C-alpha cells in the first residue's frame, strides 16, 4: 500500500516492476526518458506512447477496470478505476474511456497547488501528498476523466501506471494497447454508430 | 529585442502563473514582483482549517523557487498610483518602480456589511492567510460558530468550520443559500442535506448589529431575535482592489477593461484575475469572474503576450464546485439564464439533481448536485464542462436527456465532443509541467 502510493508520485510502477522483473525494463526505458527530458519544457508529446483504444475490439469484460482499480487503489473495485467502460446500445457494445493526457492538461493548469505534474512516462499525474482534494481539477477537465477518490479525499486520474498501463496489459482482445500514437477521439464515431438505434427509440418514446 | 523589465503587481494565482509561464517560455527579461503578501493560494486555506495540511502547503512559490526564476521581490508593499506616461509604478513610502510592461493582478478583498459591531473583536473574515490563522487560533471544539453569508466562498469554508466547531449556524440575507452559484432546486437539496447533519440555516435573515458578550458575541437579527455565539466568520462578498487606480489613465468598468490580449487601455499595462473584466466564453459579455481557473488562465495568457507571442484569450467559463459534508454541488456557464430551454432531472430520494440549459442544440449552462459517492462513481462533472466549453450540437440527444437526464456519457461521446476539444490549448502549444 505504502509503496504503491509512493510509486504514484514518482511515476515508477512498483507492482508492474515486481511482477515482470524478467523483462529488462531499465535499459528499455532509459532512452525514452531521455527523449522526454530533451523535449521539455514546451514541446509537445508527439513521440510519447499513449493508450490507443479500438472499441470495436472491446467485449465488455471489464478486466481493464479491475486491473486499473487494483493498480491505482489496491482494490478490485471498478467504481474506483480511472478507466471506465461505457456500455452502449443496451449493453451490446462497450468502449473503454480514459484520460488522453491532452496537450493542455486542463487538470494540471487548474490545480492551485501544483499537485498535477507530467511524469517521466508523459502522463499528467496527481502527487497525492500535494493534492488537498479541492476538486477544481474535476471541473476544469472537459473530458470527464478527472476522478475523485472519496475515501482518500484525493483527485485520481490515469497516470499510465508509470509507463506500464495495467489496463492494456489486462485487455485480452487488444482493444487497449500502449503504443506510439497521436491523440485521437477513439470512441466518438463508434459511440455514435452504436447508439443510433437506442437514440431513435428514446426519441420516439419522448414524443 | 532587448530584454524587457516586467513588473508583476500581486502574488496571487494570476501573478505567480504569469511569472512561471514567462520563465517556461524562456523569457529572460527582469521580473520584479510587488505584493502585499507573499505567494500563497487562498483556495487551500479551508483545508488548513480542516487540519489536513500545514500552513506551508498553501505556498505557491517558495523563496527558493522565486530565486530560481530570478525574481526580485518587494513583499509587504502596496501600489498607490501609476504613472502610465512615465512607465513607473508608485509604491507606498514614495518609491517608484520603472517597467516596460506591467501586470496588475491585485486581486480582491473581503468586504463586510455596514453593520454596527461588524469590525469588532470576535468577527473574522476567512480570506487571507492572516484571517485563516485567526480563525484557526480561536475556534474551540465546543464553540458555536456563526457563518454570516451563504455564498460560494462561505461554502468552501463550511467543511472546515463544521470539522472544528461544536455547533454551526449559517445566516444569509437572501431567501436561500448559494444564491449566485446554483438555482432554487439545487439550493433546496443542499439546505436539507446540511440541516439533516445538524447545521442551522437562517436564510432571509438580516444582521442588525453585533455586540461583544464576554468572550463571545451576540448577533441581533432584523426581527429582534438574538443569536449568542463564540465566533463569527464573515463571508459577505469580495471586491476587486482597484481604488488605487481611480482617476488614472486605466479604463475601469466592473474591473479593468482589457482587450483579447488582456491589455488595458494603456497597452503595456495588462490586468489579470479578479481585477480584470474579460469576455464570458459562453455569452461574449464582459464580466469579472473572480474564480481560480480564470485567474490562472489570465496569468498565463498575459505571460505569453509579454513574451511576444500574441496569444488571444478565448474567454472565461464561469464554473464552481463546492462539497459540503459529502454532497457535491457544481455549476457551469449560464446556469441561471432565464431565456434558456431547460432539461432537468431531480431524484429526491437520492439527493441528486441535474439541470441543463440550452440555446438550440448547444448546452450553455449546467448544474449538478449529488452525494459524492454517486458523483464520482458516475463521473459526469467534467463532461458537463466539456459540453459547455466545446459548444457541440447535441441535436437529437436533447430528447435522450429529457428521458434520462442522468445519462450524459453517451451523448457526450457520440457527439464527438472529444474530437472538438483535443486541439484546444490556451497558449497554442502543450503545457509544460508546473514543476520542472
């Protein structure tokens, strides 16, 4: 528990590192870190890895939510996950949705105490010991991906698990992958297509 | 271009963010920071009262940080006038500070109603760090604390007062709480929630006088009734600190009138935060939005323009969120527009309320009230902000919301709100980390 809190702040994936110690993580990650530092301070995160989401592949198994909540809060509790699977068209289609690590970082620029910073993995990450729980970030983020942990009274968001996102690791169909990609509205077209039927039903019921 | 002499007046949110951004942008000009108080965040003071954090947590720029930014500081000083023709800021004690460009970010002060005894002992504001220290020292575990005022600022303090005092009474002159933050229905939910948790609410109650009584006070209300208490916290409004500029060259309406680059009527004098009157993002009207995120964005925009980047400020989106005793209340944009088309949902047993205001297919304002466990399980607060900010056309989805006002996620995603928002940045590039 304690180790994991610390890992959130430092951006190092304690659990993941332990679980997959076989992989030579250190050497693999070093160049990326250096690249991130070289790109600072004002340049974008073009060359960074991001969560690429292909909702067509999502089966709605919710393993991403479970893995996320376990990594982030030590509890298998989807309500505490910072990735959420949206159920569409009467629960026949599903789409995982989480922070896009947007260029502006609305949460980060709104925080009055500088409690949200860019981690070495390129994620906007909450520093738990700085966050006072004022919720300003939750109304500043226009994506609805700034969450709040009611028990700890802290803001909570996707921090890319320090560079080894557990949602992607847990996804059995490759609907969530962690790759070099630009930021996109991964869900928009899919959500529009998979709610047309529902929408028509509701609209006629509303008459 | 030779390095400029930047003078920043005020060390609040706008001033410090201007300085941070100047250095992040690589501006090498000299920076002089003139401020009556050292840099700290007023937003954080309620959490200091709740004793979750120490006083130093409120600091927004430490002396070490200011030195790293190569900032010359004149703290404990106030400006008394501006020689805009000679490009000099006049300080108390007769000193003059020359500048090439100046940011006026003098913020607001708490105001008290003109009531006999309102300035007496036992009556506190909760606006400055000194105020917070005073309340923190005085409030005792079994104390009866009275909050005068039931606006947004009062409510940010309320958790702290509830956590520290034995008994809490809120006295508000308007006929309901949060009159400028949420509507009647929302205020009703919050009122019932608080009353059920032992807070006494006296709305429509005008304070006639305050008298010292032993170590406490007696508040006389308009009707003749008296409330005996140990401590009074006044949260009866704020006003921008602009008196020192009156009669000068700077055009002032409700705040300093600025253009899209946040320049005042004197082009090398900028204004930001609670003293700046800028465009409302939704309506385009010129308004003062004395809120933290607006001050932050103002400060950053001024810095970019001082650094020669010619950045246009897109406008301020009114937004607030307060959480009291486990109930969240938030509002965005034109939540009180009487001409707007309204879709609302009220689930009384769940203490949950949503109100959406529309101009055609565009959501122009929203209100959300719900217990925190529900708010954050559903997590639609930010999506409401995104819909108002982006102005996407919700079209047929309005009918959907009429059927189920609590299901905002599907309309948000399907209207491709994310695609609309992704290209938006305040300064035209990715924001760097606040701590490098």
